[in-house]
C-alpha cells in the first residue's frame, strides 16, 4: 500500500512539474511572424475561431505576448485532462495516471503551450473529438453526441486542417456501420459538423488561394526520403529521448481502439505532408503519450520510475527555465533573449510619433506586432507617391531605393532611414 502511494505521489509530482513548465518563460522569446499573424488576426488561410481566442485574450488582458500566449498555456493544460479522460475510458486508473504523467512532460507539447500558435488549440480539440467519439459510440448518450458535434466544429474552425480528423472518423464509422449508415446518429453528427467549415471555405477564396500559392512541393509526399530526413531532424532537438520511446510504444498500438490509431496517424504524418520543417507540427506528437503510457504501465515499478525520471530530465534539459540553466540541449528560443524584445523600444523611439512607416526587405508579421506605427511593406510597390518618408530597411541593398537617405538608427538587423 505504501509503495502504491509513493508511486502515485511521484506521478503527481511529474504532472505538476509539466503544468509548471507550461507556464514558464512565456514572455521570454520574441513573438514570431506566425504567432503575430494569428495574434493580429491577419491570416487569410485559417478560419476565425483560433485567432478569435487570441484576440479575446488580448482584449481581456491587454495586447501583450503573455496575453496572446495564455490561450496556449490554458489549452495545453486542458489537453492533459482530455488525455487522461481518453486513457481512463480505455484503461484502468493507474494506466491513465501514468499516461497523464507522460503527456505532462512531453517536451514538444510544453514548448508550443508557451507560444501563440494554433497547434495546441487544434491538438486539444482533436483529442476532445476522440474522447467524445469513444464515449458517444459506447453509450449513445445525448450529452456525448452534443459534445462530439461541438468539439468537431471547433476543430474545423481553429485551423483549416482541423477537418481531417472528423472527416476521417466519419469515413471509418461509415465503414464500421455499413448497412445502417443512415440510422447512425454518430455519422450524422460528424457529417453535420463539417457543414460550417465547408461553407466557410466556399465563401473565403483566400484559403484556396493560399493553398495554390504555397502548395506545390510544400504539400504532399514528393521527395519522400528527403522529407523523412527533414522530419527527423526537426523532431530530434525537441524530443530527444522521447523519440525512441515513441518507437518502442508501437508494440502497444494493437491494444488501442481504431479512432486512436487515426489520431496517431494524423498527428504523425501531418508534418510530413504539410511541411516537415515546421516544428509546430511536433505538438501533435503528444498523442503518443497514450501508447507510451500503456507501455510504461506494463513495466515493473523500478523500470517505469527510471524511464519517467529520464524523460523528466530530458524535458528539463530542453525547456527548463532559462534563469536556472541553459544547456547545449536547450531549445534555441530559450538560449538568449530575442532581438525584438531587446530592441523594440529603441526602434519605436527612433521612429517617434510617425503614423506609418514603409518596410523594405524581408518583413514578417512580427514587425507589425512590435512597431507601434502602421507598417506598409514596400517591396513590390512604387513608394514614391506615399507621403510617408520613414523607412525600416531589413536588407541594406534596398537603401538604393531611398536616394539621399538620412540614417536615424542602425544595428546588425535593420536600418531606419528618412528620405
């Protein structure tokens, strides 16, 4: 009895540590261009719900990195509860608690629970769909059918790719219930949940335009071997020892239900298909906490304790608070403070009270986040008619477009010039 209590206490310590790490160093890294795009609601390629959550947080707590990222922090913690709910539905309480501990210290999920990407909201919604689906198909209770609809609609309206899971579950359920498809309420719920996103995509051509503009070789499996290499080199720095744990946990998959297989398949291949170099897709790998937790539960207590300790050390090496220590394994975002966090005040002071400024060179959405003046990107337009006479230049070769410019500010990254 004492041994069980000690192990349970140890698991809860791991879980609390994982929650605490999700709330650590939220303001430390610069807001990236993708984060700023979502936080500013400036993405034409995504439906509105995910961005609306970020805007709501900023309207409630003020426009800041902490406010925008607080959505991921909260939903990252909620995700742990959803994973426990799935594990508890499938396994006993002990296995569910072990699974929760593994999910809590999953480094890629901790990383993006600190950042204002839409990956954590989507991964949380996908897990909630699977939880509601398992409950709805086992009990047929109206509450779980309603929640399945809500979670499915939410996932599709967070990111366009969110429709992949409910659409795949719909197909799987139709195959499973062949002969009684039209009489199955779960099928109708999943089908109806796809209507809002279908209408949204049909009335917002920006989504199709973005797919055509940035598609090409980015999406799909062309150059498969090189994609695998890029994928693994993207995964390794943010997973380290978790990666072999994923491989060994493959032995337990047969004990999981097919909706969980679909979740694992989508979470693993989404990066391969949509961009193997995009680190934010590693957020979805937290789904592997389910087979890893099942694998650990089958081990003897000492072996399980040793492996969990190694995973905790692994996560701390990557994402421990930067004020405690920085190692060669520390994620690059937390090795040193970002450029914009340390230079934004000086740049805005150099610009003064100007209403707008023209940016030349590679300009991301993060510039609009940090610069108080309106930022107009002048790379592809004739800048001569504009009344604005202040420029932020990110490529010094672009200074040739500003004859007789007066340099107001200059550092290793940009130049502020007056025409």
